[in-house]
C-alpha cells in the first residue's frame, strides 16, 4: 500500500467513539507506519454516544488482534463476563428463555440435538431445551469460567463482555495512540469534495484548520457527516419491520449477585435491557414512540430496575436501518455513521469490527478500486440484512397482545426471513444464507424458547430408538449441570482475576 506519487496512504478517521478508536487501533496494528499515516479527529464538546455496553464473542478476536490481555481489559472497563442473553416475557407474558453463546451439543447420528428434543417433547414432559446449553447451565447459576478452563462438551461455549462504553473508548484510545495514531481535537465544519473527482479532499475544522487525506473513514455517529451528508448516500429505513425508534437509558446501583448475562425483558411497547457491570447496572428501555409516550416509557424503565437510579434517564432517538452504500468514493462509514439496528442482540460493535477488517480486505492499494468498493458494499449490506432478520424473528412470532406486538405479529416479513420461518415451521431446520452472524442454534434458541415449535421434525431421528435416545440426552444434561456446579461464582471469579479499581 502507498499513496499518490509513492507517498504513504493518509487515513483520516472522523470521530472518536468506539467506531473511531476501534478503526484507528486496528489499522495502526496491521498497517506499518511506512505504508499508512492515521489521523483521528474528534470533538470533546460533541462527545460520544456513550451507550453500548454489551458485546458478542467475536470481540475476543478483536482483542487478540490488538494484543489485549483479558484481565487488564475487564478491570479497566469495569467489565463483566457475558454468556448470552436471558429473554423474559417475549413469546408471551411468563415466557422465559436464553440465547447462549454455544450450541445444544454435538450432532447425534448426523442430526443436531434440537431435532431429538423436538421428538421427545412430543412424547411427554421434558426439561427446557436450554438445559442442553452449557452457557445456560452456568448462567442460571451465576457461575463463570472461561471455556479453556473446562473440558469436553463443557468447554463448548464462548463468552463476551459487558463494559462501560466510555471506559472502553478511552481504553482503545490508549492502544491506538501508543501505535502512532495522531489525534486532532476539533469540530468538523465540513468534509470538502474535489470538484473534478467528487472525492473528499480534506476536512475543514472550525477555526479554519484543514486535515487532508486519501481515505476518509466516517465514524461521526448518527450525524454521518461524510457518508450521509457530504456524499449524500441515502438511508434504508427499516422501521416498517422494526418499529422501536427511541431508547431511555439509566444506570442504577449494583444489587444482588453479578449475573454473567444480559437480561432483555419485553414491555408493552418495546423491551428493557439490564447489563451488569462490576460497580453498577446499565438499564435501558427501547420502545416504539408510536405506541408509548416518553414519560410513560421512562416510568416503565424505572419500575423495572433493581438498585437505585444513579442519574436522570437519558433519551435517545434513532431510525433503524443502514446506508444504501457503506463505501462511496474515498469515504467509508463505520459504526452509527453506517447504520443502526436496535441493540437486542448487541451487534453494533460486531459490525464495527467486521467493517474494519473488511476495509483491509478490500483496500490493497492506496486508491479505492470501484470493484472492490462494490464488493465491500455487497457483503456489508448482507451482513446488516441477516442481523435485521434475526432481530425481527424475536418479535414476529410473539403472542403478546398489546398494539405493538399485534402489529409485528401480522406484518409482511422480508422474503429472506419469511423463507427461513417457513422451512422451520415445516421441518424444524433453519436454512442459512451467506454472511450469517447467527447460526442454527441461535435461531433455535429464540424460536423454541418462545414456544414457536415446528409442525414436524426430521424423520431420520427415528434411526435411534427412543429408549436409547433418552439416556443419551439425559446424560448430557446432567453432565452440563454438574460441570456448571464446579465453576466459580461469576463475582468471585472477577474479584480474583480482574477486579476494577473502583470495585476494590
Ligand atoms: C440505545 C442504544 C444502545 C446500544 N447498546 C449497544 C450494545 O449493547 N452493544 C453494542 O455493541 N452497541 C450498542 N449500541 C451501539 C453503540 O453505542 C455504537 O455502535 C458504538 O458506540 C459506536 O458508536 P460510534 O462510534 O459510531 O458513534 P459515537 O459514539 O456517537 O461517536 C461519534 C464521534 O464522532 C464525533 N463527531 C461527531 N460530529 C463531529 C463533528 N462535527 N466534529 C468532530 N467530531 C464529531 C463525536 O465527538 C464522537 O467522537 C447502542 C446504541 C444505542 C443508541
């Protein structure tokens, strides 16, 4: 890689939230200083969005790439460990299930175990499918140990983190600045385009300073100053499928044991998150403003928190969806500047991570190549659409009867999702497409968990007689429960390995 006339490529990153600092840290880690210079412009006056406290296991690869030492990272970000998401009241009031970061065990005679569970539950009472999931076996007991400390099937899970979003951005900033990323403090007034080429030539800051570059990465959050405003790339609005458009967020004092999972509780016009950190709990109510007022939404939020509120609730507005293109000319949007899907499955930081790595895949030379930009756009759009479908699947089969829930239960679905659900209904399998973030066990967790059972299952399961199958299934369930009992309690594990300074 090299810039015009053999110079190094000048990357300019606009914005210093998680998107900006992840991008800066990854580019600096991978590209040698002889190939690239990296400048990040941010404005302390504007600040960052500061929510985004739950992640998915893919973040482990990002941390490994950046040379992050897990105990140091968890301590510095007031972090805790996450084994999945507990869903409360989603299928209907009283419904309870868990989307864990793992599967339901090895295939039996070539078929996934949920197929056997479907058959056995037809014959009579059986434990919930979640009891065949190692993450749930540990999470329901508030226990945690990393998979490498476990053996055999008890090691078949992954983990992610909860953390303080502001501490996370600061942590990444330290890593990036130690790798020669130059930070410029200033408010961007305009991204200026070259009249002939249409490419962005420089950022003009308030006060007249200008920052020139070859490739501009837009990490300016919902403002989308470069991709949305300067390059005029339209927004694909998905609110017809995802009606939630607001969130109210409030921290509360820590109470009770530290749960190693996020909790998501369905509400009359949306859902509420609970994210445990070492010294406090993050809470938020994501809701559809067509069905509830802000005041009512805040009141619902406050009745649903444990511990005392530590601040005034903060309101955030958003439109679900993403840009029609993510890479236009020499501008690439990452993070909220590129798109936003409600945080039900904590996928925003994942999309930042995959976006940055994809930039490296498709930018082998200094000058963006239109064919490579088109491929970047194709893959990124698919990734967003797959996650969108997975989030809609949490809503569209619910039997709750408030107006929001009745609307989402009867709406037309995206074709991709309608096909998936039709196949599930018919035979209990989930067809997977390219660039899926969520594999079959994730879909099964949500559908079976909500009580959305298929009409039939795979007839090949009859190859194993029921009297042989039951003991095999029961043995695994008990093995997982016993393995989980041997794990340390989550709060004990943290206090021994990665206590935050403020928790001491
Ligand atoms: C309610 C809610 C809950 C969420 N929960 C989760 C979650 O649990 N998990 C998850 O992964 N994600 C979550 N997210 C998403 C997550 O917050 C973001 O994806 C992530 O923080 C990245 O944000 P960002 O860096 O794109 O934008 P921001 O944090 O908004 O950063 C934008 C940056 O651009 C700068 N900037 C903007 N305009 C200018 C200007 N004119 N001049 C100079 N600088 C400028 C700002 O100063 C800031 O540095 C949530 C989001 C919302 C709204």
